[in-house]
């Protein structure tokens, strides 16, 4: 398992891209849509930042993500913790699921 990205909901995805590019030197890695959300991944070295076009109605607007090798096996380690969303298989082949941690933090598991 390794850290994959940190995701935040933003009010203007284009303004946020411009800010992170100009202010910190991030480069755009990829864009996608999932359901009705636009998602952009920015990269700075080995660090990824996921920008999610916000709807303004989310109590929890950020999460952190761990990339795992064995998706079903690692999911069993989260038994007893609430699944918030998923599991899903995205068009690019990624498998994802979101759990609520012990302090209500949002944890995403990702298999590439």
C-alpha cells in the first residue's frame, strides 16, 4: 500500500488549476468525469492533488487515498467501518471505494 493522492472539492476547478500551477508549480496529469463530477489530477513530483468540481452541498469536502495491490483483501480490513461510496470501477479501469474512518475522516482505496 502507498499514498496515491489527496482530494479536495473546489468551487472553480479552472481557477484552482491556475492557482496550483502558477503558485506551486503543479502540472496537469489528467481530467475525467465520474458520474456528474469533473475531476482533475495535478502532480508535483510524486505528489498528486485531485481537484473535484464542487457542488457546495458536501459536509466532507476532502479525502486521502491509498493505492492498494489487492482490492478485495484490503477491503476486508475495513470491516466494521462504514462504506460511504462504492465500490466502483471507473472507465479507466481503476477500482475505488470510500470508507469513513474512526474520526469520520474519508479514506479512499484505489486499485490501478
